[in-house]
């Protein structure tokens, strides 16, 4: 058993549930019945039913009932019915299809044959070691495709609370690959709607991605995990004994009990091993009291914070797991068959009037088909990266012909599923719009990516000083028309330069000194030719007239920005443009490279009268124009990233406040009128937020332009016009504490970009971690400010499970590398910063670094090497190796340990194993029981002796230090 229960109280607000009925389908033979013990007639739960030669199967449910679907016309084949402790039975093809059927299995003989085993000089531990050694020959060493059925049944206070089912495609990576390489993809799912009033369970209590959690029941795959009971390093925590079970094949039955002389005997139960092949066949394990104590104390900081937010105490009171493996007669290999998990906890809350209310979840993960081997991982659709509950992942699917040909585990009772509904013919779906080819490591990069991302001589030869953008927005046609006057300084002699404007946007003309210029276009680049060579040091102006229907944001693809054309709750138009990644050239012509910010900018936007447009900087005035339209004139007095330039058009309510910190800073707030009063608390926290961010990063960078905070269609760090997305529908006073905190956390994240991203900016998207890692780091300040001590540490502990770990944090330079899952820029990037802070072990120096970076690189664009060089200078230490490891390599540094107890001391050998030579980071470990201190490992072995310590006492602080620990 691997102790990974992952019950998500923390930051969860989930929906409830419904289900639809089963329907027959043409071309499918359905076989159903019940599996009973022959002697007593009792149901046999989780008996395996496998069709020979087909790799198709299912298991019976807890009451012995089953349903099996076979493709018609292929020949049924023999059906093998088996269960540990019983003699298998093989049904001939002519019995399949004659439903329902009762299958009776005879009890196997339990022989107390410890003597026989001892005669072979094998202890129970010896058998376990041999079974572990036999894993490579017994289990597939290549990736294999599986189909699985998943069911999750939640009860609260002994009443039904939630229920969902799903059919999943499984990419099961080879057994020599880590568990994180396994993938799940939802084929179909459904859930039942249960009235919350029927059970009164708080809606944020849920199991985090139960299907993914079930994969951790595959203990054979995870045999080398340090928490695996069957990893030899853990044998010392248990007492093993063996019996022999004889039936149609002999099994070793190893009984597992905690060693009373040790504190880490977390499980008890049995494991069954095939005597002939030494394959693991089944395990039945449950947590001991020690295991429950460990689970309740593990991640206590996160649980403490969850308790503070939800006014609720969650205590795990029981957990059990049964895992079975099935042998494929075709190749003799064993595959994961079934994982049954049972969770139980007690819920207490004075505020919610809950006393020892029992929360119970039963999950079933049943492999129903073994597919081809040697397959590639899923390119898209993988759900293992999310911690959301399955009820959320399933969504609102409701297919009356739901299961079709898919095999499932039979429901426990007739009322589990409602009666079948007549199928409604589905409308033919509209043809999908062609998806953009996105440049990334998987797809490769092309000429268009280089034109967009590389600072070529046609770009580096001039420096933009000022943009004067005027644009008119036609909401009815989703089109725009405008012009941009561009003032620039010539750096080297040029007669040609590159601007950028998406190819779908038309250029009317480009003029210079009142004369039209010749230009050519390639992809989204515009090459402009001048009639003479422009001299270095001179200031020049050109004007570009353009129009078109700009790209719309596509939230199904990573970082594909554009316009959002929507309506507010009252039916009024609501428009926003977000273009980070895709670039500002999707809607206005500019030098679209992050290295060049204009020194200032004017933005004039014409919109229908009655609507407000909010852009960056300060509003200088409005002008009523013919045609019932209004022009809004905004001015930015600081350098600004092109992608930060924005339009926010809607029927907004506006109010103003002031923040006094040295000088007086104007605070402008915008929200939908119906949200102004109920969500005033979102804006009321602005002064406290700014005070905290100024404390850590220095003065607000753009005081002349003021600070604007607004509700919007999409959260975005637009400079001096910070947007936090739409406020939730419904009554503000019905939000959970968790949901309220999420809103505040998002506001802090986006506002901190005024320092990290807008003041100090990356000059290439390969280094965008500078923006997102520091902004994510800032969320810890938010939680600590709102929730108090320990909240930041709990926040750090919440980040590692969110790391994807498939690509380096740093991107590929010179190609606008942004169109991929960039989540690790946020999570792993911020964990890197926390790790560096704690390795530095000097809070005043760390504080000086944060404010110093802001001042030293004020209103500049930088690369990673510039930042690292500055850190090395201030600390007088070369930390290049540290940032190289965390930014340019996927793997974490591994602290390798060898522990040996000697008399009254623990001898610890330790070293780093890393991708970067010379990795030498300090890390915190227990130097005496319950007390941590720094050690300074290198890549060479070192030894220390810790008096009065045992192995159970030794730990590495993997909360403050984002590292991997390997005990050798």
C-alpha cells in the first residue's frame, strides 16, 4: 500500500450528481449473473471474470453480481471465473449469453504449511524479496493500453451524497517508469444529482481525482517507492508470516502485522503470491492506528489552513485497499485487474453544527480490456494532472445510451441508476474550426515562430519610443479599424524594418512623412521599405492604417489569446482583449517583441455610447462622436509591454479611492453594477495588498498612472489596469470561505505582476518564469496576510502535487515559445524560489534581493542570465548551478541517503545526484529528534553520525526544499 489518500478539503468547491440508465446496443452480447461460494451460497465480491483470448473482463461487485458485454459475431470464447481463496471455474461458450446465471466457486484448501515453506528455508520476507525480483519477468516491461471502469460512491452521515461513474482510457507506462508517467483519459462519464439538503454535507469535501488516486493502488508498479509496504527498506517495520493456499494453483498467503518495536508499521493485512511464478496476485490492506495517525498528521499545515478557511475538522478514521492482478493467458504476463478503496473520516464543526459525522467513500477501478503494447503517451486529454474531483472532471455528460459496449462493474442496487430514458437522436455537430499549428517542443518550430520570436537586425536596428493607437470597435460585427502612429529612434542605418500584424488583419496603407511606403508580408510579419537610408540617432515616425476581424481567444489551446465577445448578466455587451503569448499584433500593428517597450503610449478607443472602455494608464477624457459612439482617451506615462495594452468594454460601475504611502496613489475600481455592493470586499482589500507587496518588493512602480483593479472576462495583469476575471454568479454571501479566498489570491497574483512582469519584464518568452514564478510566490504573502502564521508554509506544501514535470521551466528562446502547458512556470518556478530562499538561510539577504532586483532592473527587460548574474553579485556566490538545475532540467535534484543504525546513534551517508555538475545546495534535515538543521551535501559522499537517533527519527524538510529523496 502506498500512503497517498489525497482527500481534498483544501481549496475545493464541487458540484453534486446524477446518473442515467443502461441501454442495450446492437452488436453486443450481454452476460450477467452472480458469483457465489459453493459451500454457503454467500456472494463472492470482486471475483474476476475474464474471456480467454479476448483480454476482456470485469469483476463482480460487493454483492457478487456482474455484467459482462461481449462484441457479437466474434465468438464468445471460454469465460474464466476466479477469486483468491476459491477454485477457478471455466464456463464453455454455450453458457455465455444465457443470462442471468449463477456461478458457484468451491473453496480452496487452506494448508497451514509453514513447515513446508521452512523446509525450503524460505521465510515470508524471502518470498517477498523473490516476488519483487520476479516483477520484470511477470509484468509487462513496455507501455500498454488499458480500458477501465471507475465508480465513486460518497455517503455522509450514512446518506447518499455523491455518485459518479466513468469509462477511462489508460496509458500504463512500463514498470520501470515512475508512476507519474501513467495517464488517464475520460471516454465517458456520468454523475447523479443528489439534493444537498438530503445529506447536508459541505460541498467542498470531496475526494481529489479518485481515478488517479486508484493508480497508486498498483503497488507492483510502485514497488520502489519509499512508502510502498513491499519495498524492502520497509520490511523492518513489519512482522511477516506465511501460509499456503492450495486450489487450482498454489498461493503463498503472507500475513502482515506491524512490528511493535517500530513506529512506522502503517498497514496490516495480507498479500497473495502465486507460488509457481512468484507473481503478486492480490493484496488486502488497511491502515493501522499508526497509519491513521500518520495520515492525519501528514501535511498538517495544509489541513490546519483548510480548517481555518472552512471552520471544519477532518479526521481520517479508516482506510482499506484491495488490489488484484490478472494473468493474460496469451503471453503469461500479469496486469492490474482491480483496485477497491474505502475511505472513512469524521467531520466536526461547531459553526456547521456537525459532530462526528461520518464521511465515507467507496471507489472501484476495474480494468476491463487490455489493449496493444508499446503505445505512445496521450498527446492530449490526460486528466492525471488535475486534482479536481471526478464529479467535476465528468462534468454534465448525460448520454441515455451511456455505457454502450463498455464493460463496467455492476451497480450494487437497483436504485443506483434510474430507469433507462429513450434515446434522443443527436444533432449533427457543426464542423470544428481548424486548430492552429502551435510552435512548441512537440510540434517543432517554423519560420513563423522565428519571425515572431527572434530579434533580427530588421528589429534590433530601431527602438520604439511612442505608440499613438486609435481603434474603433464594432461589437455587432466583431471587427475593428484603426491606425497606429509609431515614433522610433534609429540605432543603426536602415532602409527596411519589420513590424508585426496578424495576416488576417488588412493594412490600408503605411505612410512616412505623408507618403505611402512599400511593404511586403510574410506570415504575421510586415517588412517596410523606406525611400532612403535612415541615419542612426534620428527619430522617425510612420503611421499604419489597418482593419479586420481580430482573432478570438481560444481557451482550448494553450495561450492562444484574442478578443472575448460576450454579454454581462443583464445582456449588455462585454468585450475584452487578452493577448499574452499570441502577441499584441493580433489586433494592432507594432514591433511585437518583448525586448522593446515604448517609453509611453496613447490609447484611444471608440465604442458604442453607454458603454465604458478601460485601457491602461490614466483616462484623459472622453469625446462624444457621431453615430452614437464615444471615444475614450487613455495615456500611459511609463514603458509598457505590448501584450499589456488592452481594451475592456462594458457597462461598468466605477468608483475611486486613495492609497497613501509616501505619495498619494489613486485607486480606480470597475465592476459590473450588480456586483459592486455584494463584492465590495474584493476591492476593499487593495490597500492592505499594496502595503504588503510594497513591503516586500518596494514602492508601486507606476504611481503617475495610478492603480486600476477591475472585474473582467479573463484574469490578466494588464499594466495599471489589473483584471481578475468575472466574479461568480449568485449571491456573494453564499460563497464558501475557500471560494472567497481563491478570488483574493487571484487578485494578489495579478497585482504582483505590476512588479514582476510589468516593471521587471522578460525580453524573451523563454524567460517568462520571471513573471509567473514570482507572482505565484506572492500568493504566499496573500495567505499569510489573511490567515496568519503557518499559512505561507501550508501554501508551499500545496504546490508540489500541481507540478506537471514534463518540460523544463525555461522555454526555447527566439521562437515565441509559449503555446504549451506552462503550469510549471508558476508552480515549480515558485517552489524554486522558496527552495532558494531557505537554502540561502538569510532572510535579510533574501529581502534585499527582492527589492534590489526591482530597483536595479526598474522598467527594463531582462533574460534569466541577467537575473542570475545580479543574484551572484549581491550574494557574492555563484548560484548558476542552482538555477540551471531547476530551470533547464525536468528532474529534481536527488538527495541520496544511506541510513544505518549503530548502537545509540544513526549513521547517515548523503550526497546530491543532479543533472548539473557540482550541485551543492544546503538542505534541512533532522539533526536530532524533532529538530531540523542544515547540512551541505555535494555530489561526493559525506557521512555524519547523529546520537540518540533511529531511522524513524530522520527526515528531510521537503516542504521548504523542493527536492527528491532517495534512500539507497
